[in-house]
């Protein structure tokens, strides 16, 4: 079952399925497990207001034994330098465990920041989540 986080644990709808509440911190996180990796979909703004909680949740996945992490960034509306720092830290943490970080379906704000900072080559970037999952399975 997917975990959903939006600044606090999200409520479940009337069917019992998880749902994302309005985001008080500007970002949300939904994680699921797939083919030897964890897929984490980030939504909203990744900035000073949200990065600490997002980083803690993602780092907990790594500390809990996740070696291959796919970040679905298709619904990220804003990413600043602290968000970029979070991505670099995750990549380093995973590399220290012989793991991999794959960025998937990057929204324009993410790609723009990677290009402007010259960090496009520092990350493995995929057009789709499915491509990233396949690549992480082969890692």
C-alpha cells in the first residue's frame, strides 16, 4: 500500500483509500514499492518550508534499507536551492549504500534548475517513471 504524506499523515477517504489533503507545507509525498525500488512522487513546492519534512521522510526510506529510489517529479511546481541540496544529499546517501537515485518525469522547474546549475550530468534523469523503475531494477 502506498504511504501518503502532506505535511502530516493524510486522511483516508470514505472507501479507506489514502488521499492527499490540501498541503499546509506546500509539498506532498506519496511512496510505493515497485520492482526492487521505492517510487516517491513529490507534489507541490520543494522549498525552505517543505524541504526538511520531505528530506526526513525520504532519508528514512534510505535508512530503512531502500537502495534504489525513483523520484517522480512530474508534479513539482517549484524547486529552489534547498530542494536541489536535498536531491544531492539523497544521491550521496544512496551511493554510500551502493544504491541509486533516479529522477523521473521532471517538471519544468526541476529541469530548469538542473540546467542552470550545470547538474544535469550529476543525476540519472528519465522521461517516465516506468523507465526509471526499469533502470533501477537493472542497477
